[in-house]
């Protein structure tokens, strides 16, 4: 009893000694469970993947087959095409056309990044660009063609037919807008999952979650359009078009988040971050277009929602919606796929829950001897 009184806390010395005997390793085992350690490992892998993806995609941008259009007299056209296509590293892909009007149309239809118009009567040629479609590609094509012109004692006059708005001077607002939409979509899906204690949902709960994503996506679309339009004047005009695009992007991100968390629980959030942030953002073409990215990132960019969304926003605001059909189909496919996977996973899980369990066979009764 004396030991218990000396404790000063009414707990007795035996309990206190037991806690001390556990030592630091026992405290670590209590504080860092196996589940917590696995979650930390997953976070570490996502962190390293984030660093690898962005630095791998952006550390050394190099032009490769940047599409340009050429207008030149027949006497010099074939020689100039061959010379440009044979540049070291294959930086350009040249398509000759007959007229300046055709070259202009290709540029504004987003089928080319620049158009070189050769004037045989002078030593000055004209390079038509549309830097709103991506200043990095425009700069790369301009620098290459100016170097070629200097080697032939010619000069190039650059005319920008579609420059970014004053509030979007670097042409990155489309990318950042879509980035905010995609992150908001999958975080909203994660919030719905955490509200239920990270349990794998029933079919009814899955339908409720997917339905809840619709008004959230619509409000997100309106909010994004207000920020880049009336508030910051980054992407003026096309307000309701941006609302529709934002609704589709957010719902696609959220539906995929619901689906992956329905299939894999908490791990599904990590998979969603992998798809949308680690793989999708650096390959999207928002910072550097596909023609300046390494082959892997160039190949996957427009197949993922961030790349498709950036293309739709940029081309809707600056190029009258040209070259957006394929990207809209990509976004729709991700949204539809997320809905289908989420519903199927929940329906199969409900089916397993309702399946009657076999009753145990009765033990044989032996007669007493």
C-alpha cells in the first residue's frame, strides 16, 4: 500500500513499473501500427513518384517533331522541306501547303504550331504563330526556324495571330484551372468515403455518392469560371462553356475517385492521385506541349483527364472550340468508366453479402455403449 501511496496518482506502483518496462520499442509499436506504417510507405512512394514525374517530364524539354506548316514557291519547297525535316534531333515535322490562307487556317484549327511563309521576292520570311495554344511550342519553333534563316542570310518576322489574354500572359491559366478541378473532384470523393469511415460502400451508398458528385461538380464549374473570368480576367469569355467543361472534369475525377475507393478502399485514393496528379499533370501539355516532352509523357498526356481538360479549355477560350471533340470523348469515357466500375463493384459486394452462408453439418451422434 505504501508504494501505491507514493505514486501520487492513485494508480499503484505495479502499473507504473509495467509501463516503464515496455520501453521505447513498446511505445513505437503502440504509436506506429502496421497499418500506419503501410500508409506511410504509400505516401512515401507517392511523394517520390511526384518528384520523379515532374522532374522527369520537365528537367530537359527538347523539341521533337513540332508540327509546322510551310508555304513556299514550288522551286524551293521540296528542298526546304527536306532541309527542315533533316535537322539534327528531328525537332520539326513539316507539312507544305499551297497558300497562306490555308496555313493560317491550319494554325487556328490547332493542326499546326507555326506556319512559315517564304517570300522569294525579299530576304524576309513571315512566321505565323498562335502562342495562346502554348508559348513553349511557339518559342521552340521560332528559335529553330530563326537559326535556319540566319544560316541562309535571311530574317524572319514573327506574327502572333492568337496571343494569350493580358491576364494569362504565360498561357498557363487553362492548366491551373483544370488542375484545381481534378484535385477538387477526387478530394470530394475521398471526403464522401471518409465520412462513412472508409468502409467499402453498398450499392445504395455508391449511387448516393455519385449523385452527390453532380451538384458539387456543377458548383465547382461555376466557381472556376468566375475566378478565371470576372475575378482575375485570365480566361475572359466562354463563361458557360467553361462551366460545362468544369462540371465534366470534376465529375470525371470524382467518379473515378468513387470507383477506385469502392474497389480498393483507402488505397484507391493513392491510385487516384497517381492517375490524375503524378501521371496526368506533367503530361497534360499545360506547361510543355507533347512535342517538347519525353516519349512516355508525350504518349499518355491526352489520354488522361488533365491533358484532355487542358486542351478543351484552351481551345474553347482561344480557338473557337476547334480540336476539342477527341478530348471531350476522353473526359466522357473517364466519367462513364468511373460510374460503371463503382456501381459494378458495389453490386458484386452486395451480392456476396446477401448470399446465404451454408449451415454447418450436424455432428454425428454416437449411441452410448
